[in-house]
C-alpha cells in the first residue's frame, strides 16, 4: 500500500511539474551525465530529503521490475541503483504509455532527484531524456531454431529459438506480468521475463530466443535434489525476435487428456512442468486471512493441489464463476514445492472452458475403483490391519448411488476378506509374499475391475524396542526404536505425537513414511533421539525422535493413554511456564481454558486463554488453517484441552501445540497431517 501511495503521489507531482513547464531540456553532452556510481554516492549524501535539484544520470538497465511505471534498476558495471518509475521527458506519459521506450540491456539517460529510501539510493521523479538500444550486442546466430517439444528436452544452458502463441501470463507481486506460457503444435513451455511479458498479449504469435533452464528457488534446491526434482522447465533471458499481434487460439491438438490424480502421482523427476494437460476438475476457492487459495481437484473433489500465486490469489479471481463446479481445465504443473519431507506439483490454470459437465454412467465403476477403492490399500503390510473395506460407493454431486464393490485375494493364506458383523474386513496372516487383489465394481449394467499387488512382509515386533519415557531419557544422537500410539498430528512439521502410558514425544518423519500411518495406529518407530534448534541458539530446543522410519505398524483404532499427562495445574499456572529455560516439550498438559481466534489482514492466530483473555498461550502454526478443525470451539465457552509446549524455531518463549479439544458435546483430535 505504501508503494501504491508513493506511485500516485509521484504521478501527481509529474503532472504538476509538466504543466508548470519544468520539463528538462535534452542534454546531448553525454559527459554531463553522472555515472551510476557517482549518482549512488550523491544519493547517500543527500539522504531521504534528496537533492535540491534534479540530476542527469546514465546507466544500463539490468532489469525492469514494474513495466507499468518503468520501475527499474540501472548499473554502470560497478554499482547499481533503482529508478523508482520512469516517465517521458515532459512527465506526461508513464513508461507503459511511451511508444518508443528502453528495455533491459539498453542505456538510458535520465533526469531526476537523487535520494535514499529506507537507506537505499534511488532516482525519483525521473524523466527519460533519451536512450540507446543495445540490441546489436545480441547475436541470433548463437541460437538454434527448433520446436517447443525439442527445446524442452535440451540440456540446461542451451540457446534455443522457438515460436508459438502466447497462452497466458504469470504475475509477480503487485500483479506485474513476469512471464508467459508459449505453445506451438508440439508442446508448451514457460518463458520468464518481465520485459517480454510487458510487450506481448495473449494470442500473439511470437518468436523468442532464450536460454533453456530448470528453475528452483535457492532455498529449495537441496530438498528438491533428494526427490529427483530438477526444477521448472523454462526459458530465461528471452529476446523477442518477432511479434505478430494477432488474437490466435493456442493449438490444443497435442495436449494429453489426463486427470489431476494422474498428474500428482507422476514422479517429480519426470519433465512435465510447464507442459499443459486437459482435465475435468473441480475449482474451489478457499478464502484465508488476507489471501485466497484456489484449488484444482479431481472428480473426487479431494485429490488436488493449489494454484501458484505471488499475489495472495488475486491473480486467479477470474476463476470465481467456476467455483464448486466441474470444468474443463487446461492446466500446467508450473513447479514443485520442495520441503524436507515432500515435493509436490503446483498448478497454473492456462485456460478454463465453460461447459456443463455430464458424468458418463458407464464410467461409474472405474471411477469408484480409481478414487475410492484403490487408495484403501497400502503397497505393503507387516501385520494384520483388520481393515474394514468399502462395499458401496455413492456420490451425490454426480447422482451416483450404490456402486457395489467386491474383492478377491489370490492367496487367502496371506490375505483374506472376511464378513464380520455386517462389515467386510481384510485380514493379513503370518508369512511373506506378494498377493494379487482383484477389485470389482458394478453399477447398473456396467462393471469394471482392477488388479493391484500387495506385499505381505509379516514382521514380529522388535524385542529391543523401548517405551516413550525411556526414549525421552536417551541421550541426543543415539538411535532408538520406540513403541507407542500415534496420538495426534504435529503442526507445521511432518509427523505426530507418539504416546504411551509413560510419556509423550514428537516424532518427525518423511511424508512417504507418514502416508503408511494413521491416527490410532500402534507403531514401532526407529529414529534418532534429538533436540531441534537453530544453530547458535541457547534454547534447549524441541525434543523429538528425528528422521524416523516405520519398523512395524500393528494398526488398530487405538485410544492413546493420558496417564503421563499433567492434569493438576490451572491454566494460569501453566501459562507462567512459557518462558521456562527447561525442556518442557515432552510434557502434555490437560486443563480447562478458552480458545480465541485473531484474524488480521495477512495472518490468523489461535490462542489458549483464561476467561479474562488477558493471559494466553499462542498456538504454533505456519497458517491459521492448520487449526481450522477446532473452529467450533472458538469463543464457545470453557473447553478441556490437551496440549504440549513446542519450540521448533528457537523462539523466546514456548508456543502451544494443540492435541485435542473437547466439551460436553464432542472431542476433536488434531488430525492435520492425516487429512
């Protein structure tokens, strides 16, 4: 908002100066212009008040960050500084309105006030006197012409020359176009460049020279490498060679019809980013505090991912008419979000075609198997899960009722489906081997079947496993096998609280391990006893079993023990412990208090409070949505909570991590990582 106000004031001043005849005269003596280094030093000396008079400055444009106002950086090879918006020589036209204007790589000669803003030198209220195009430095002979599909497969650093139709834009902060999707009759690719995006329109037929690359945020490269993700397939440093300003539809004949589920299950190591797929999918708007997420979900309306935005979702508000409905979507997995525990695709909707979706009833059996039945099973079991399986599928949105499901096992000595109390239950028996399960679905006169292989690797629980209290007492760095119940989800960490009658401890693991585990499972986890804290921190840190892997899962919908919980302290007394220097992160407290939710423009916080709301404990989270399951308890009177103190980030005080909340009507367990 401050930036916007600054622009408006700037534009007003320019208009006043132009009307008063204060436009500069063209200075043809290049020696009269300050270099960027000289201007930089003069701006530092002038400070925030700025120079009394405008100065002539010259430099080469290194990048343009806002093509509407011409906010850009210029350099002389020694120092770099920002021009905070560039106008025509009489101040009447902003950068985007000029017929002839400079681009990245061009030399500009400008006239403006030198000052600092937050200690950074910049040129303000600047007029463009003249510019010199440096296009002659670009040699097209260094670039090899090819179609887009060939360019996608080129090695990183290859110089390519490609042609296609502009299909859509992406946007930087402030809704500034910063790149395009380019499509020909073979494939699509993302081309990153603010200059380029400011010079073309959707439907233009363009020819572009650029450098093939795979882009990953620096902070995610290490995590991405562990999953084999090379980065977003794209072109950088683009040069616009030709632009036919047409309004042409991009070619769709090459586009593969797929599903959101199939895309998300594609290994991230495969080169599918910035290619386009046609899917039938739900579009869902999910408002947050100061932002909106738009999700593209498959036909089960559960399997999906969010649209990648640098504008709090404001660049996707055009999707609102499609909200909650199935649409034909041409989407691209633009990039992956890479964390230490997971790596998953994020989408860009390239085009949404408005048409009424009609579910084909012949597809119903296959639909049920793919989206409801198949995912009940793990690839491997090491003990009897006593799994109640689905025998009927219905979907109100599509008008589907009672798609019947049956199961067959190729080896009933290892896996058998048994009717128990009007339920069909899958049991596993001791032994080793691979069992083929045949899943069948019937609807009206239509049927479908699917075969999956399940590995049986029956494991006897290890004799050297220890209880939770023994794990807590183990020295950091030692490897342990701990036995307990998966009690509740961690927040903003991949893992859960492992609890038995002796204690509670946080367990961090990888997402692939977590996918094998459910709340209430009785498990044996192998990992390293650790305290997580920032380097150099004097905090005790967060107690946990780190880098944990599943040894044995005995499954079962078990209730966790509360024998080790601290129940004899008032909320006010517990609140006084938040500044403790002791390790309290293995304690779970059960107490009565109130739940408060504070929503601001860009964040939502949840607090446990006393009745006066003057004493509180902030609940740890990256986003308020991580506690949305507890919204019914907000401002709803006194509740009973079970929570732990946590300190994953070496904060000055402990935060709370909510395990459960209850009142006379219901109890809610934190299941965030298991949704």
